[in-house]
C-alpha cells in the first residue's frame, strides 16, 4: 500500500486491490505491458510492489508467502473504523480471517468472508486512502460479486455497506450476480476485480500474447462490455470497456 492524500473513500466503497502471486517479477511484466503500469518496490512490506499509472497508485502485487494460498486478486473496501465494521461482519453471519495487519503509517487491513464464503478485504486508511486513479483505462473500474444466492448477498452487503450502496449520491462500483450467470454453477462464490481498457479486443490479444487466457468471452452488462481473463500465473480478473 502507499500514500494517497488526494482521494477520500467513504465506508464500504471499493478503495484498493492487490494480487497475491507466486512470481511478482512475472506479474510486473504481464501487467506492465497490459495496462502500462510502472512499479515501485516496497521491501518493508514483504516484497510487495506498488503499481502506478500516470504516477498515481492503482494496485499492488504481493508475493504469496505460502504456496497453498490461492493466486488471486483481492478487493478492499474502505473501513475508517475497521473494528466496528468487523463486528458488523460477524453479526451478519460473516467471518473475520485473522488479525488486522498494519502497513506502516499508511493504514491497516484485514480479510473477511461473507456468509457464502466470498473473501474480501477491509482497509482502514492512514496516509493511503485508496486508488489514486480509477474509472479510466489501466485502472480499477468495477468489482462484481458472484454469489450462489444473490438475495442473501444483497441482504448482507446492504446491511454492511448501506450508505455506500444506497445513500445519497452513492456510486458503489460494486455489483452482485449469480455465479451461474458467467461461470460453471459449481464455482465457489468470489469477487471479480474489473480493470478498464480502451479497446477490449486489443486488450484480449495482449492477454493471449503474454500467456494469459480468456475464461469468459466478452458479454454485455449494465456497467460495460466485460471479458473474464486470467494472467499467466492463473489470477483471474475482468477487462471492462465503457
């Protein structure tokens, strides 16, 4: 994580994302070419690297400490009071996965799971509020929860992040859908991070050239044309053109 004083994220707004990868150097090559990211190493944070676009923080790549951990992208929701929000996660039937971890003066994070098992992060900001850029090519654009039971998901997140989802001027960047709408019905519930691209066919060609693969061909949504892909290490994410 890194500092970003310019942006403020209210509770429940997606504010950050990182990828847990077995090979961070390979990740830098893949995402640097796909999205035009530059990278800044953060040795004090276990070898994580901060991805920047136009000099602004947009994501992080993190080395997996344990090979048994999944290779994946995680979304973090802003949590100005992570302790209070953690209590609400538990009250609503979710789980807190381990202790909160501080990242120097920049903030603290922890992982949680909803009642259906989808994992997400909570970020309590310090110097770092969240994305320095979003909603433009090469940056975060949306996150979609694929759930087995969308009514249960809507009830859980509606109670947890009510103001972000439904309050005045809400722009949540967060949707819910059934797993079976895009994936095999047997796939576990999960969050799918979306990055904006200017030209989806061109971006898919780059993914293929870099050794990634297409998991779901382009389809239309209310938030743009989307394709689900995986990088050359198996981490899934979506490309979104609006």
